C-alpha cells in the first residue's frame, strides 16, 4: 500500500503551492477538517496526500456592526459561535457538530450540512457571502469584496458549497451573522396519522408566526411537529402555534421554553453510529408517503417540515427499499458502512444533462482530478 502523506498548511499560499505540486506530479489530495463527515460520499482509493485544515483555524474578521465575519476553513463552528455570542450574534447554522463540537466551518460548507435553523435562515450556500479557495493549479481565487482573483462567470461561494471538495480547497469563508435570540418557545403536538401530520406541516408552514425552526419527527407509527418561536414575544407566538396545532387535530399539544434537548434530538437524528442515514429531498406534500416508507423500512425520521428535507436513520439492509419507496424524492446516503456505499452509491444517478454539466465544471476547476477524486456524484 502506498504511503499517505499528511500535511497541515499554515497559510493560503502554502496550501496553493502544495496543490500545484501534487497536480504537477500526478498525486491526489484528500481534504480533511475535523473528520466528522470523512465517511460521506463514495468510497475511494486512499489519496497520496491528506491535507488537513487544522492549522487554518483563525477568525480573521468579526464585523459586529455589519453582521459579518471571515473565518478560516479549520475554525470549529462551535468555537466561532462562542466568539460571536459575546457580541450577541451567531452564524445561523446548527448541523450536528460531532464529538466535542469539532466540525469545522470549511467541512460544513463543503458538504452543505445544516440543521433545524435552515427553516428560517437557509442552507450554508445562503449564509456564505464570499469564499477564498485554492485550485489544483495553484491559483488562489476569491469571490467577495476583497478580490485576489475572480473566476469570471462563476459564483464560487455557491459552487463550492456542497461540492465535497472536488473542485478545490476552501480556505476561508465570509459569512452573514444574525442576532442571537435571548429566549424561545417551542410548541409541539403529536399524531399517529401520517396524513394528519403532513397536512399540519403544510398548514403551519403558511402561518404568519415567523418560526425559527419547524421540524417533523416520526418513529414506529407515531410522530409530531415541533415549531420554535424565538425573539420578541416568543411566548405569545408559541401559544398561538400550539393553538393552531390543536386546530389541526394534533394531540398532546404543549409548549416549553426549556427546549434545547428537543432540538438536540432532532439534530442527533441526522447521524447514525451503527446503521445508515438517508437524506430525502421531497415535496412537502409528499411527507405522508415518506413517513409510511420510513415505517416499512423500520426507520426513524427527523426533518424540516416545510422544506421537504427528511433524514431517515435505518438498518443498512433497508436502504435500497427505502430509496425505491421514497421515489420520486431524491435521496443521498450519508452515514453508512463503506461496503454499502460502494454497493448502492450515495447519490441517485442524475439525468444525463446534469451529469454532463457537473463533469464539465469539474474539468474547468480541477482538470488533473487532484482534489478528492471519485468522491462525488457518479465518481466525479
């Protein structure tokens, strides 16, 4: 087996130089932050070089007055949140952060990971204002106000969000910040009827109550909705949300301000230690069918009720059946043993025009296939 070289560049220039050298020598490079999602994507042969971002872990700017910040890729999100909280602010991202909150901002953006706050604030691509990246030819490129070099015709921030590092290395991101609410109230209600739950989710998502998060949970034929109101008059809005849940035929309706454990369980449901997790993108109106498919597969579901994004934790031998049952929803296999990811593939096969476009973009940014080769859709 070939020896894998581990390196942790301490500067943007050093990272770019390393990529240029690897590209010239025909060596492959695998990027690594904290390693919390290292098993996502297609199983690949070990890269010649593992490039770690741990030495790029500085909050470069925090412009509290403008509600923006610039973070190097290796900054743990939990650490950034603590720093911003001192100014009453936050990055409105809350994906599962792994052991000791280790997940880094670079890895979160590269995999487009998110949590319940996506309901109101969007995915990483919606919160990233700019990005600095290193390409495999040694180019440093930046999208944003302080330009090193722009790549004409491309929105780098959105392009690199969710590309799994296959286009180049994210070195830093400029992010939008939001006020940190002092308190919140969660309204919740339950049902054993998938149709009632799906209809309630659609109705509540249209309610003028400014939810910070609106989630669904389902396990073994029973589940419910969780609606969080934060900021001014959160208690009043929470009571109104509870009233609406009761009107929509949910039972065991309640409100609580001591709600962190509820939302931590929602985030935890997006990961699995022993089984598999499938993310399903579906129409919100198809939620009832997804809930029934989850029961047939013996799974547990959490997700964003208004966005049609569900995470199902289930036994590995049930993944193929769930994917068939969830159609026409699009699925991504996240946590899973390498053998299963090799057998069924993490992603659905895209239509030919979309795949051709993705391959073209890969060639444009990484013509030597140096960066995370084979990790992405259809072996890109």
